């Protein structure tokens, strides 16, 4: 390629930089090379596919216009991805790598460093004395990013956290539900932190499991009464993952606590992976009590929200890892690619951090594309076993697994059996005959019939469709 072309390219770059601003320019165009100019066509290369598609969809026009101002004959821009092979061949040999950091260093990425802990309010003595579940210093309102899917839940949470002792409570209980990794625990712990910072109130954050454990332990040591009394003295009770509350006795106790607190004007906040009406194992009265406050759903994280979360995560990681930086295009790339939930976003960033620490290389798009490809794997639908499907379906419909495998044909067994077969067909790779065998040695035509039947019903029966969605969600977790 001739050097006049390169000079031209330098001028085009200056135009571009002036148009889009230095920040955007260095994010997207810094590593774009000119390969050739032929007649009316300019050929550029960039190092990654993502960069190529991003520039194509966002900047193709501008780039062309900038070229035309220098060279009016230009009509077309072609973008190619530079091959990795060529690049490695032309790369200078690397300096010897520094020794990998100690194991402990990486763990800091999770924010357990003492430094950060000191900047957040300490857990109140009351929380600890009451045996609350541990609070994670990273999960506070400061780090909770608000977007379309969680505005209402966040506002309600804030409101609740600001309440004062003796003041009338507005929403009681505040019930938040959402799928996995969409920020329930983050929001609930934010409420607990904020509430604890206001010293005159006792805020207790408990997972449902912890509640059960506490109650069972109290029963065992004959302290049940003290446990109940203690619970009823708190101002704000925050219960996470209510769907895990099991056992008749604990449920009854939960019900009493709930009623006692609400009737006494104390605030209750609850999170679960489903709305109150779907907590089948709970008593109808508890369900309606739960539904009687404010029920808010948090939807899945939109792309913008994912990007904001990533930004705030990087900022937090930088506090502990001075050299760590993630270029904007990489953040955009992750926000676009890792779509599942907040946990996967966190996982993606941890991978980048680990990689950059272990290799002392800066984070680049190439590296991110590699690392995230890697991360996509565990996000593929989990392998689900037929036994698991049978177990979950049986539990849901209150029949036994043996019933599902039996030859009984009463309606209360037939439908669950069909649902289970349908799920086995749609969630596993097993063949119809194999599924038939696993359901008490049935013929494959029976399985086929069940699958078709449920397929038809799902299309016309919204309640059943939702029930099946929920079952799928439980199985895929
Ligand atoms: P859930 O309890 O609903 O399964 P978590 O609260 O544990 O989800 O969130 C999973 C991860 O995603 C956490 O690391 C959390 O900090 C992050 N996350 C989710 N929503 C948000 C948000 N709105 N702002 C900041 N981080 C979030
Ligand atoms: Mg949670």
C-alpha cells in the first residue's frame, strides 16, 4: 500500500476523531487499520468480529462520509477481521511473564477486602444477636443499579428502608419476586444495610432456610418461646428466598410471626422466585396475607441495565486492583453477549479480572471474546434428569413419584404424568421409547400422546402454560 493512502487515512482519522469525540474514537477506531484503497472502495480491518459488527451498525455512514470529504470518489467501505494467525506471527516475542499472584489476591475481587468493609456501616449488634444471615457489604443501595425492570421494587425498598420506628408502614408486607440472579438478594440486603444504619430500628435479614434452622434449633433446645419473642421485637423482618420455607411446623410458625409483626405495625419484606399465589406449599391464609401488601415483580435485566451494572462492578474492582481496566467496547460486548442474569455478568467480569491478573495483560476485546465464549458453556441449559422431572412434578401436584410410574388412571395422576412426560421430551434428549421405559415401561405411543396433549393444552390454557413455565424454571435452576 502506498504511503499517500496512509496519509489520507491519517486525515480521515482526524476528521472522525473530531466528529465522534476522542473517547468514542479511541474506543472503536483506535485499532482499525487501512488495508487498501481500490477505485471506489476502501478496505479496513479490525481485530475482532464484534468490533466489525459494531462499527458496521453504528459508524459505517460516518466513516464513509469522512472518507468522501478527503476523496470524493469513494463509494464503499469494506470491513474485515484481521486473522489472529497473522497477528501472532507478526507479534514481538513476549517478555517473560511475572509469577502468578497468590490465590488470596483473586478472592479480593469478590470484595471481601477489609478496606471496603470499613466504608460501609457495620452490621448492627441487633442483627447479629438475633442470629441474622450474614450481610454482604457489596450488596447495598449504593451499588444497586436502577433500570426499567426494577424501578418500582427499588423505590418501594427505599421507602421501606427509610421508615422510622412508630411510623405507619405503607406497604406491608412488601413482597418482591423475580427469577434467579435478577437482584432480589441485592435489594433485600440493601434494605437491611440501610435499615441497620438507622440506629433506632432493629432490622433482621434472614433467609427462609435460616429461619427454619433457627426455629428448629430453638425447638430442640426448648427455646422456641424465646425465639418467637425475639422475632417479634424487631422492627423490620426481611426474609429472602421464601420459596424454600418447608415443613408444616415452620410454616405455621412463620405464619404466626408474620401476623404478629404486621398486626403490630412492623415492617415485613419478602423475596421469592414466584408470586404469593404460586407458593403452593403454603397455607391459603398465609398466601393471601402475603398478597395483601405490595407485590412487585422485577423483570429481567435489560441491556442498558446490564451495561450499567458492569460499569459499577468495574469501578468497584478497580478499588482493589489498580491496574485493572475494562475498555468500553468490552463492556458493551459483555452486556450484549451475556444476557442471562446478574450472576453471569459477575462471572464474566471475574473471568476478565482473573485473566488480566494472571497474565498481566490488559483486557482486550479479543480476550473477552475468548473468555466469554468459555463462559457461555455453563450457561447452556442444565442437563436435566428424568428422575428429577418426576420428582419435581410429583411434588408440585402433590402425588408420589410411584404414582407417576404406576398404571393408575385417575385424573389427579394422569395429568401430572402427562406433564412429566412432556417435560421429559422437551427438556432432555431422551427418545420417546426411552421415556416410556422410564415411566413404568409404557409404550412410546403413550408418551407421544401425552406430549401432543400437553402441547395443545398449553396453547389454550394460560394457567397451565404458566405452571409448566414454573416447573421448567425450577428444573433449570
Ligand atoms: P437473586 O437474589 O435475585 O437471585 P442477586 O441479588 O443475588 O439475585 O443478584 C445476582 C448478582 O447480580 C449479584 O451479584 C448482584 O449484585 C447483581 N445484580 C442484580 N441486579 C442488580 C442491580 N440492579 N444492580 C447491581 N447489581 C445487580
Ligand atoms: Mg437470592
